């Protein structure tokens, strides 16, 4: 349930991820017969945000970081990664952080995976991705305000959807390189559906600790 309880993983197929260089990859997937009709396929992937550390290629050569801004205003590229709340494992955020610098105001992009609130559902599988995204122009002491967006209308391994809308706002506070707090407030609007009016906080820990990007 949303911001409540833990979930257990279940194997439903297999996948093979191949990186062709530092910015491109392919994902081959095959679901078991009882999931998604046993669908299989190949997805071509492209990096969404610039790299913030050097990348070693298969031939042993190294590609430099595309953005090497130093930590600023409490935000550090090393804080990028997978974050979760131990009280609600199975939910969490995939965060990319690019500090301000070199003429840029910086970027935070976080994909938030969660579930429907208790007793409510508005889709067949009860799972959701929200995104938090914005610049760091107003960030101070590791704290920044970010809008929450809800994306709907997509199809599995299909054409991308452009149907997204802001459904709330959040305050992200990075307390250390591996600890953070997310305070959220969903708007009371129709597009927010079962999340309308929900308010709360999550205490987040970075998987892999401080050394993992």
C-alpha cells in the first residue's frame, strides 16, 4: 500500500541488459507464460541525464564525465542512486542529482515507484510511477521544493505518452550522502485520483551507501 507496509519480490521472467557504450543499452526481456501473456521483446535504451563520473568502456578506455560539477548547496552527484524507506521496502525513488555550477542551476530528477492507498485502486495492477523534477536554483542546505507529476496513458513497451500533469509538491531534504527526507502533499484535484489530498513523509536511505553513484 502507498507509504505503508513492505512487499515481497516474485520472479515473473528474466532479462538481459547489455551496455553498448556509456550512453546506450539494450534490454531483452521474456516474461513467464502466466505474466503479461508470456510477452518477450527488446527495448533500446538511451541515457536520460548526463553522466557525473567517468565511465570505463568494454575495451578498457575511459569516457570522461559529461558533467563534473562540484557539490553545491548540500547537493552532490554522489547522492544519485536508489533510495528507499525501510518501513516501506519495495517502494522508493531513483534519483539523479546534478549540482549547480558551470552556468547551470542544477537538476533533480526522481522517479517515485509506489502503490495505491489502502482500499483504493484506479488501475488493474495498483502500481504507480510519479516523478519529481526541477532545478536547484532555490536550494539551500540540502533542501529543495519540487513538483510531483503523474504520468498516465502509456502502454507496455509501446509509444511514449505525453499525458502528464502536476498533482502535488514535495520538499526533498538531503541530510547526508545516504540519508534524506521526503515531505509530500498531493493536491485535491481529479487527476490525482486516489492520492488526492494525501500528506506525509518518508525517511529515505540510499542503497549502497555513500560510495555508490
